[in-house]
């Protein structure tokens, strides 16, 4: 992640890459809100699990986000 980008720029870059992933895998997301982590290194351990109803659940270590 480019540390020089502000939060809005990072979100816009993420949205562009997410659109590419949507086209590649045929999975679209509708997201309200989100998780903001102040320490970028915390994202190194993030994993996503799929819920029974199609949810993607973010998890870092022992913490559900």
C-alpha cells in the first residue's frame, strides 16, 4: 500500500481494483460502512471467511472485524 496516498485516494484505488476482481471472478459486493485500521501492518494477517448467507467475514488473528 502506498503510504503517501490519503484515505480517500486509497479507497478509490481499492474500488478500481475491486471492479477488476469482480469482472474476473463474477462476484460483486454491496458494502455499507467498513473497517478502518490505523496500523497498516495489521492488514498482513487478514483473512476472509464466507458465511452461510454469502457474507464475507474479515478476520485478523483472534479478532473478527
